[in-house]
């Protein structure tokens, strides 16, 4: 995206919603007053347009598509990556998306009553996913790290209070399925995150953020369901065989 001082801020956000966070940090209204140029808002806010343009362009370079060979990573490193990359992402985005949803429900809810259902579903996701991640961070992932240390140091692994790693993993699978179903409903309610004709920029940004949240959740769950969890079960079996 080629952003200049004559670029219209509403058009900038419409082209790439990642720029919305930059404008929000500077308290620049890109929704109701999105027809102003970069130069105009910088003059009003006392900002250096070169610095603002650099920040906006940097935000457009965000690329969440991963080309990493996750299968080659050690399980403890993969668990740490999931926490640092995906858990932190979820925590941050929940706090960003909630006020956007509240705003568009208030402004557009009468014309688009499905937004209230979307908001309720996302509230459920916020609560359930937060609890889910803490169970991983404080129960499951620490045991996976213990298994890796036991293997590396050729130590005997003490049995966990949950008997086998398969038990918390089964619970995590069930909760992953529930989150997947919630976001399928959100996608259906929003016509796959397609803004209606009367959508303002805030409406468009909210749908784009929800879409990205779902995409990140898919990768997040993939890393756990298809790599971390089965390899953890396999490692536990190896350690028990060695013990016997």
C-alpha cells in the first residue's frame, strides 16, 4: 500500500485494517471522520506525518501466515511458542475486539440484529478460551515440559495427578471443538465476515478482526491437535516403556 500525506484515512483502513490500531493509538477517528487526509489529521493532532505514515506502512507488513517446520521443533519449544504467539495474541485481541463489537451493536444493532448474537458468541469465546488457555499453561504444558526433561536427562517420570497426559488432552480436544463451532456460527451470521452495504469503517474493521481471530485460532488448534498433543502422547508411552 502506498500511503502519502494526501491519503484518506478511511480508505487506508478499508485497504488494510491493521492500520486501524495505529490510528486508534493516536486517537484519530477513522470511522465517522474518515474522509480526512493524513496531512489534515496530523495538523490537527500535532503529529509528524512522516512518522505516522511509517507506522501505518509498518502495520501493513504484518504477516500471520507461518512457514515454520513445526514438526521439527521440540515439544517444550512448541508449547512455549503456542503460549507466546497464540495465547498472547488471543488475550490481546479479545481486549481489542470487545469494544469494537459493543460499538457496532450500539450503532448498527437495530438494522443488523445478528450482531447481538455475534457479540454473545464472542463473549462466550472470551470466557471459555481464557479458561482453556490457563489450563494448558498451568497444567498440561508444564507436564509436557517435564516429559521432555525426563527424556533428555534419562530420568524417571513421576505419574501426574491426572494419571495420563491423554486425559487433559481429551478435555482440550473437546473444548477446541466447542470453539470451532462457535466461530462457525459467527462466520455464518456475518456471511463469512462480509460487511453489509451500510457498514461503517468500524463495522468493517470489526469483521476483519474477527476473521483474523478465527484464522489464528485455526492455526493455534492445528498446532495442538495435530502436532503437540499426539507427540506428547507418544512421548509419554516411550517414557513408560523405558520405565518398565
